[in-house]
């Protein structure tokens, strides 16, 4: 489909930019991919901006001289036209290469053909189908290896569709066949948004939902590292005495918990009372979290299976410290087991990643160091991260910079935009501007997964919506109904 004709404007056409006048105004839109011929071959570009112009209205003083409508005196509508600015992506040859020679003025500009876009973006027929190229009837099929060559970050403001896009990505991973290669999935889910996978008949056999109230960290096999991590305020001497007590228990008891450790400390004659006065309250504090038990739930050895997703739904946990302990423990144990090849390759999806790996420092940022470690080293062992956040400015720069692919949905906060531009390559000022105006459910992919910035309309997800997606109105009505039912039950009980 022919869209227009190349024209000269502002030292263009050049090897980076050209303009064309649209002859089919209804067919052009920002973000659309176009193609045109050059002496080097077929050039593909993306419409970056569209301007409507009319030479009759270029001089304000001319308009002010007319007391009546200027349209009565001049055929102004005949001089109105759309001017489209196109950014040159590359010449399609045996491989895609940068243009070394500009397109000629007067050359026809056409809508890019699907086969040329598939070649440009290196789509994979067996890849993950996450949606359509914006403005084109072409499915986006991303190669798994390119998408997760390192790690991926999905970033947007609240309500722009980042969790929806993540659910689509998880669907694609769970639907892969043995021949395509199945990867294990773990989701750190602080809002319960992914629990619906366990209740959907299409995915329930592939999803293992673990509620926050059921999660336990087994004390008997807990290494000394975790006591140093979870009790950061202990002195070296206090930590040493605690570890000795635990080692003694391990020699005599197969199963023990925090209460047994406390009892052993109270009975010990070699530990100074001053040390006991510090250790015992700290251990009671840990025990009050109701997180530590006699064994792990879920078992670290079975939490990662090919083509399966384990969802740690910690939405019912209100204590941030406890949430970070859960993430720190399971991510570290899974990474260590993957390094030893005891579990399959896995991808860890971390919702609200800025809470688990914040930019600032704190003794209670339990999960930050392991996320940074996986970000730096995980690629070597196919232990991979998907960091999902609505506040990139608060997300650890080290972790963010290790992502090789970014999926941006709408972001408007200037501090977030500045942070992501400093943490990732290929984020131009023009691309930042376009990110601020994305529609809900529209994303732009930047990085290894796509040779060039790719605007995608995320496909409709197949998994049922979780209860967390109820509207404000429905939640209010449901709350009042429950309240009335409780009052009725109380009256019936009293015989009134």
C-alpha cells in the first residue's frame, strides 16, 4: 500500500531521517513501519511524528486582516497536508545494515510488508507470541534465547498493563512443548495477581500456588549465612555463640525450630548472660514472624520444574521484612542449586521489584544482594530474572543495568524516565517522549529481543482474571453484603 512521497525538508533526506507527504492520510499513524527504495536496496523506517500543515495559515497577520472566514476567499483545504517524519532503521539485505545513502526525493513510500518486518526484527515462528506489531496485522513472535539472553525488565506506571503483559509472557512459557524447550518459572507475587493461573482449567495443571500463610523456612538445614542475614544487628561474638548452639543441635536433633534454639541458649552455661539477653529477644522476634519451621514449604528441590510455574502468593503477608526474607531465601537457594545443576533452568518473575531490590541501602534489604548476584551472574547458569516495577527510579541500578531487554509500557514520571535512560542503552530522547504517550496495553520493546525499538499491542490474555482485579464499586457492594450477613448471623445466634 502506497502512503506518500518523499520530500525535501530541513536538510533531509539524509541517512537517518526523511520526510514524506501522506497521500492517504487515514492510513498513516505514528509508530507505523514504512518502506521505500534506495540505490542500496529496500529501506525500512518508522514514522516518528506527523505534522499537519497549511501554507495559508503560516502568517498570523494575514489571517487577522480577514473579518470574514478565510475559507470563503481561498480554497484552503486544498493546501492542507500531512508531513510524516521517518526514522531510518536499516537496509534489508542478507542482513539488516545501516543506510549509507539517503532515499531520493520523489520516491514512493509504502506500508512495510510483513515479510520484511519479520526479517527486520528476526521473529521466530516458534517464539513467544505476545501480541501484534502496532498498526500492522503481524504477530510478534520473540525468540526465547534472545528475550532471555540475560534478564528482562517490564516497567510502567500503575494501571498501564505491566502485570497483564507479564501474565501473557508466563502463558507463553507454560504453553511451550518439549521440542521447543520448557523452562521453570517462579513468581514472587506480592499482590496475588498471578494466583489465577492455579484456578484456570487451562493452566491449573502447570501452576503450583503457595499461599504466604503456608510458606515456611526450615531451621534444621538453614546455613549460618541466613542467621547473619536475618539478624544483622548481632555482634561477632553473639553470632559466634548462636552458630555454636545451632551446630550442637544439628548433631543431636534431626528436627528442631527456633524455640528449641532459645531453650538451648537458656540452658547453656558457657554463654554470658549479656549475650543471652541479646540473642533470646532477637530469636523471639524471628519466631513471631511465623515464617520458620522444621522444614521448607514449598520444598526447594521441587519448586522448579520444566514447563511449570510456582507462585509464591505473599499478598496476605503485611510485614515487609517477612516478604523480603521469603524472596531472599528461595531465590538464593534456587540460584545455588542451579549453579550445581540440581534443578532445571528457571526464570524468576519479581513483581514490585523496587521493594525487593531498592536503590538505597538498609540492613533489612534482605533480598537485594541475591537479586544483584543473579543479575550479574545468573546468565552463565540460565538462572534468569524478570524485574517488574512501577517505580524504576527506586529500583537498584546494578540489577536494572544487567537487563538486556526492556519492555516499557506507559511511563510519565520524569525521574523514572531519567533513571531508565541512565541504566539502559538505546533509550533516546525521542523514544522517552513516545513512552509517555503509549496507550494502555501498548508496549515498546528495546534491547536484545528486538533489533530495533518495537511497538507492540499486547495480545488478550487467556488466563482468567484474579479476584484482585475487582472494581471499586464491586468491592464496596461485596463488603457491605458481608457486613450485613455477619449482623444477621449474630442476630440469629442471639435468637433475635
